[in-house]
């Protein structure tokens, strides 16, 4: 089963290519980026997860301090 991209995009993408392949082609990015991203993503993902967790904790702490819900004696010990 094939689907065609309309407009200026003439390539016929198959479902075997996956939706990411069709999306990359539709926005003009080369398909050679897929294996590069797949190779470096396992190294980037733990850092991404760590930064996401840290930002959640920082945001929670900022709001809690503004609402005076933080026991600073416990926090500083």
C-alpha cells in the first residue's frame, strides 16, 4: 500500500519507510539523517531525561518557595 505526497513533493513513500521518513522528506531533510540520529540518540536520551527531571524539580521548588511551602531548615540541612 502506497500513499503519495501532494504538492511540490513528488516522491511516493511506502508505509515500510515509516511515517518519520515521509515527514523528513516532506520538510526537505535528507533521509540519511535517520541512521545518524538513530546512532546518537541512545547517548543523548539519558541526558535529555536527566535535564527534564532537574527542570521539573527546579520548577517545583520555585513555586513552593513562592507559596511559602518549603521548610528551609529541612532544605538546608
